[in-house]
């Protein structure tokens, strides 16, 4: 009842710093009386500088390197992100896994490093369409969770985003039963791995939009959304925030 839902906007490689700044100001000026929802913006790295946010608004980064510093051309350290007041960092997004060859071992290193800075990783997991069709969704999700969290003692600050790959950017949302089952299964795996932890939020992501947000947030086990396309448009993002806020558990 008192746990806040999360609405996270992953802008991917969209919006220049000035466009992003204006967008955040517009959201801040329009959305009022938010008490039950945490809103997180994930700009590109260039848009993380000089962003001033207070509750219920938070800043997230789309990526990080696990090392503290060094000869890693093009990479950004967690310390650099922390100085920008970043609180959340996306890890294991399917685009990073597929387009940039991020392995579970790399993802595991990132989560460990993020935790040493007391920041919050949002670990994205989700099956391919082939795995779903072959009835391997649960195996796939379990495998990702076990490998990505290997050797990690606590998931106190962890958020999971369940994002079936076939639903990302396709306009094809997972249905209620698929989401309910996947979230319940993820929760049960986490319970086995971390018997003392009950409150790891599980977000749904994959073609969330203004037409489906109201229904999706009502699914038991859904603690919010990770939104790509619809987070780029002011009216859409605000409408989804209001749908989530107005839903009282
Ligand atoms: P989408 O993206 O909302 O555009 O499907 C979701 C994501 O990639 O996190």
C-alpha cells in the first residue's frame, strides 16, 4: 500500500541536452500532487548535467562502466554519474545485450559496482519471441537472473524491469496473463535467491502507451513501467504518470 510505483522514461538516443531540459521542466510544471509515484528520467549521458530534481522526480543513466577510472575511451564511470546526481542506472537493457554484446558477466560487474556507490540498478530482463514460442520463457528469465545476480549479497536497492524483447518498440504489448505470470515467476526466483527480501519492485516495459497504461498498472505484481517511445512525448508521458498515480493499491 505504501510502496511507490515507478514511472521511468528511457529516452534512448533521443533529445539533445536543451530539448531534454525543456521536457523535464515541462513535466515538472505540469504534473502536480504526485504522492504515490516515483518518476525517473533517463536522458542520454550529455543530458545528465545540471538537472535539478526533487521528489517525486529522479535522474537515471542509461549505461555506465564498472571500473572507477582509466583507459576506457568513450565510457562513463559511476562516480561521474553520481556527481550529476544520478540515482538509478539501467543495466542489461536488451538493446545493450543485443547491439553492444553485453554479456551476463558484464552486467553482473556493473550491478556490483553500482551497489558499491549506493546507487540503484534497474536490471532489465526478458525473453525473445523464439524462447516464448518454445515455452522457454521461465528458463530464460531464471537464467538471466541467476547469472546477472551471481555473487550479489543483497538486492535491497535493486529494481527489475521485465521487458519481453518482442514487445520493445514493436507496439505489441504482452497481455495480462503473460505479464502476471512473468512477474510472479520473477518474484518467486528472487525469493529463492534472497529469502529475506520481499520488496524488489518489478516494472513492466514493452510498448507501454497512453491506451494500455491504465490496464497494465492494475495487473498484480506490476510496480510501474519502463517506457521508451511514449516517454518522449510530453502529453503521453504525463498521461501515463497520471494513470499510475491515480491507481491506488
Ligand atoms: P518501448 O521501449 O516502450 O518503446 O517499447 C521500452 C524500453 O526499451 O525500455
